[in-house]
C-alpha cells in the first residue's frame, strides 16, 4: 500500500544572528543525557515511572532534544568557508509520540520532529513540517488533536527563538 501525505511546512524567518536563534531553540528544550534517558526509560517498571523520567527530561514547553546535527559543518568540509550554517534539531516528547501512535502507529515514523535552522541571504530560516499535516491522511481525530497540540508547542518555540 502506498499512502500520499501532503506536508505543511512552516518557515519562520528571523533577522537575529544565527547563533542567537540556535541558542533560543536550545533554551526552550530539555537536554537530557540520552544514554541515561534511554536506559532509565527501558528500565522503567510502569507508565508512571516513565512519565517521571520524561518529566525530568523535558523543558517547560514539554520538549526535549534527542539529537542535533550540524549539516552546515558537513557541507563546509573542504571549502575553507564558514558558510553555510545549517543545524537540524530532532526534538519531541516520547509521551506525546505514545499518544499519537496509540491511534496511528505510523506516527512513530514522524516523531520526534525535526526543526531545521539555516542561514540564507534574507535571514535565518526556522522550518518545521507540521505533525497534523503528516497525520491527517490517517483519519484519526484523536491523533490529530495530539498532533495539533504538538504543532502549537513547536511553533511557539520557533516564534520565541526567531524573536
């Protein structure tokens, strides 16, 4: 079976310096030690214990960093230049993913989500593919409601970081 998924991509352009935008994203998400996080999550004996582990790991907005990639660093190798600057953040919350995947298992393909920050001639772009658009074709109102809440969290994070 092949399913067509139409993606809504939100892009916010900031006039702030690249480093400040990246700092703004980092300030709005939790930064757990991922090896410890996954060990604790695996060893959790109950959902309540897992919820406690996640609560310690996420920011006030309920989001945490899973991994960060310096795509620009890869692109700059061999050029001797300091551009382009592109960073990919993979962020989310395992409990939010759980709520979506209970209704749409394929949500696990989309969560955690990606925020891409890249510097262009017109400013620093913060881009995000809306989870609600990814889950809409599956027809689950429950998963869609959770996805819309996640989108609101991520979009507020981008707006704050963009200034």
